[in-house]
C-alpha cells in the first residue's frame, strides 16, 4: 500500500543542522496569512539560521508571529522585514517584556538556552527552546522547575517527534505491526564547516557533534525504546576539543538495543531503522525531517509506503503542539514531556562523561 500525503518537494539531503552561520541568506517571505483564532502570539528570540527556518514554517502554518528580538537592533529589523513581523526589539529583555507576546521561541546557541529561556519564563512567557534543551541535565532541571513554579510551558523543540510520519510509525508499532522491537539504528552525519570559530566547533558556543546532531538519534532511540539502562559511547575529537564523531550502543528496559552514529565531518545516509520480530520500518534520509518510510514484513514484503507532505520543512508541527498544550493546560508536554527532556540531557551527560567532553566553566558531569 502506498499512502501519499502530498507532492515531495523538500530535497532529501537538506541538512537542517548544517549549522550555517547567522549570515545565511533567507528569501523574503510573502506576507503572513491571517492568524488562526485562538492562536498564541509568538516572539522569536535570536535571528540566526534556525530562527529563520522556524519562522518560515510558522508563517506557513498561519501562526501569529508578533515580534522578534536580537542583541542588535539592525538584525532584529532585518529579520522583521524579511518575515513581515510587526515588532522588532533590540534586546532579548525587551522582547520578553513585550505585552503582545505570549510564547517565546528560543534560538540561541545551547550554552545560552538556560539564561535566555529562563529570562522568558521569568517574564511570564511560555517557551519553546531549541534542542538540546540545555547544555546539561542540571540546567534542564532548573528550567523545568522554573516553568513549573511559574505555571508555564517549557518545551524542547525536538521537532522530529511531532512530524506526521513519526506519528504513523508509532501507530504501526503500537498495533504490533513489526512485532516486538529488538533493535533501533539511526544515523545523523553531516559535513559541516571546519572553521574553529564556527558554532559547531567552538566549545564556548557548545560546539560538538553530540549535542548538535547526536541528540536526534539518541532522542529517537528514547522515543521508540524508552530510557536506556546501559550506555556505551566512543568518540573522536577535532582540533578545538569538540567531538566530531560519536557512536553509542544503548540497552533498553525490554532488552532491545539501539545504536547511533553521528559526525560533523562526513555526510552519511541519515536513515533510521526499527527492526522487530515480525517486520521492520526503514525511514528514508533525512529521517528526522518530513520524509517517507517503508513498513516491511519479516520476509521483506512491502506492507506500507508512507510519503510525507512537504509543507515547509516541518518545524511548525511542534509549534502547533505547543499551542495545543497551552490551550489544554498540559504544561509538562505530552509527545516529549519536559521530564523526558531532562532525562535525555542526563543520557547526554553520561555519554559526555564517558568520552571526556566538558564545556568551559561546567561542573563535573558525574
Ligand atoms: N532544530 C533544528 O533543526 C536546528 C538546526 C540548527 C540549529 N539548531 C539549534 O538552534 C540553536 C541555534 O543554532 P543556529 O544554527 O541557528 O545558530 P546561529 O545561526 O549561529 O544563530 C544563533 C543566534 O543566537 C544568537 N546569539 C546569542 N548569543 C550568541 C553568541 N554568544 N554567539 C552567537 N550567537 C549568539 C544570535 O542572534 P542575535 O544576534 O539576533 O542575538 C545568533 O544569530 C542551537 O542550539 C542549535 O542546536 C536546531
């Protein structure tokens, strides 16, 4: 069976996490559609690569993007003009204080997530914060607890979890479509800039393949198999001390195994596979974006070919989920709860402890 959900238009190898510089050129977006009734008013905190990608998708979905804030007035104004955003602020403080904003999307490098997301929560705004949720588990706990004290949503922008093909995959597994899951494999490997000053390499900006790219397959293994009960990791480091390759083998409660590979230097297939006793699911590259998958029986017979819609890149689905959680008062999240985001940061801490990766000024990880 082939289930087609629209015309494929998104190139298979468009790496969202290509960590392009803040100077990345963005096309001027057409005027935003009229806001949907009941939607939240969004503020965009930071104006780099992913802030532009998110805003573009948010506008496609009809979200009310009301304001942007940057460390520089010029960047804020340029971003506002590009995306047709009515309000531009020359500081993050001014953005989070804007009474016309209900929810802040945080798109700073990860060492700043704790501070910038925390600033928004202190100002009484809900928060959707880019992955990784924070630099480490201790910071994640602080953010979660702050949001709980303030009665606000704080949610990790692990957008893959919210994509329609992932929803369908979970349905197939829950219905026993591949039997008992025994192994999960996922690869996130890209060829990214080698400039030592670049965010992907600079330790002061949280550089390294694990936190930038490896978090996707690790969060995916968590999604399918739950928390790992044992973790083994290996890594290679570049000249700046940032990790360039990381591999993990994790055992999960059911006894199933997951393996993940990550590189910031060499681009691989970026596919993912879930293998069960009665069949398997092969997710096409780039598996963590809106993509297609095949569900096969154990003998290889194709049972379902799922083709995803390519309406934007797909970052809007998480934002729509955030609005839904706020509307229903589900402030701990559902698809990826904030408690699981904290635990996943714990998994990343454990991997970093094993490979010996600590960021400047960070306390011991364990
Ligand atoms: N979901 C995804 O697919 C995806 C893809 C790429 C990145 N990310 C995540 O998004 C975050 C940002 O990544 P990015 O690729 O957008 O980075 P980027 O292009 O370098 O942009 C980061 C922005 O953060 C702000 N910023 C605040 N303090 C900064 C500092 N000390 N140095 C540099 N910039 C600073 C800047 O905005 P202003 O100058 O306007 O203040 C800058 O434009 C990271 O946590 C990354 O893991 C997610």
